[in-house]
C-alpha cells in the first residue's frame, strides 16, 4: 500500500478529472457509474482509510450496479480494510487488471510543448473519435467518451500529435491543486513502441507546469511494460498499486 495521504490526494483528483454520470456515498465507499465506460468511472472505491464491507453493503452495491446495467466492480487502492479483498473473493469477485498509480515531481520549467503536438482547451469530435477508435474494444464508444470529457470542470487540455498530416497519438491533461493528471494517453495501434507517446506526455506536463502543477500523475496497467518503461524514463515512480475485483 502507498502512503494513504498521497493515495487519497491522487484518487480525489481522479474523481474530478474523469467524471462519472452518477455518484453515491456508501459507508466509506464512493460508487461511480458511467454506463460502463472505463472501470475508474464505474466502480466502488474506498474514500476513507480502513473502509470496510459486509454482506449487506456488498449486496446493496451489487444491486446499484445491476440497476444501471454495469458489471459490479470494486477498485481496491489500499485504503480499504485489509480483509476486504478476501471478503470479495469469497463472494465470487475475481481479481483483474492490477494497475499502478505513478507520479513524478515537475518543479522546474524545463518541460516543453513539442512542436508536433496540438493542445486544445475544447474537446473536438475528431479528438474523441480518433482516441476512441485507437483504443478499440469496449472503449471505442466515442459518444460516451465525449459525454465524460465534456463534464470535466478543472483546467484541462486535449493533445494530438501530428505525423505527416495525420494524428497518430492523443492524450488529456487535467490540472488541479498543484497536480496535473495524464489520461487517455494512446497511440495508433500500428505505431506503438516508437516513442510517440513521450511527445504527448511531455507536452501535457509542460502545460500542467504552466498551470502551477509541481507533480504529474497517471495510471497504467501492470502488464503494460512498454508504457511503464516510458514513464520510468521520464522520472515517474510507483505511488501505489490497485486492483479490481469484478463479479463473475
């Protein structure tokens, strides 16, 4: 588990940076729902240290998820009580997609916006369409992605990387209270592994620094070794690890 105060600082900013459509507070847990688009906006997450569950609370949350046609999912960030993971396993929740929250300090103005990267304050249909298409799978729903990013109320910036007249990489930066969060960093599937994501990341960090941020943060799946290596080369380190428990 990471430092609880840092975990809470990052998780609270994530809630604001990646809005859901509905939220409910349930005995130390924050339930978020957004028609199933991304687990971070469609899960129950502890918001106080030592947040516990019992069968009554689990049953209540399952009912709320199913009511909204969303697969019941818990994000376990380390703030929860130590016995929660075993309780959910006993109730038939599988553990999937371990993910790291990573941070780096950006206390200098040495970061620069790459000349090939376009930054826009207002989301465009093109950015949403291209980003969703490059993700593919269950994140190819550009209409829901548009609805989520249109709800962001903190300072934010949409980034696109142009290569020979075609956008090939995208990202979103959200600045809040000294932090800049990096979201939806994605590269065209046929161009991954070439370092194009670095230009998006450094440009959004440079923008965030100009917004007063001294720390950059992001989330990346444990299995994504290429992305983790990129972020490590930029000075990012693991702040905490979280897992998902999903109902079978």
